C-alpha cells in the first residue's frame, strides 16, 4: 500500500449553497461482513424523536481507515482549540 506522502494532494470543491453542514447529535450504525452504514440524526426539539439528516455507507476496509483518520484528527486537535480560538 502506498504511503500518504506518495499520494498527490486532492483538490476538493464544495458548493456552500448546496452542501450545508448537517449537525448531528445522534449516529446509528449497522454493520455486516460487507460494510457499515451510518444514519446521522438530529434530535427534534425537547421530544424523544430523532430525524435522520444524512446516511452514508462504506466498506469495512474503508471504515477502518476512516476510524484511524478520525482518531488522528482528534488527537492532533485535542486541547488546541476552544470556540475557534487558540488557548493561551
């Protein structure tokens, strides 16, 4: 497998008018031998209802890479930012 350093940078374009950030406070996951599916939800007001706002799925191999990258990102940013400003 090629090292990340060997991969060229990817240019990502996002249309901010049609690609909103969907906040989640609930994630429901299901998995089988082929892959994993995430149902991302938002709590509806003070009720016990959750509205699914996005769904995505991936292979088990991709899910393992996804988990590793999330762990790296959290470790890298842990304690370094608070409300978008550097801590003193």
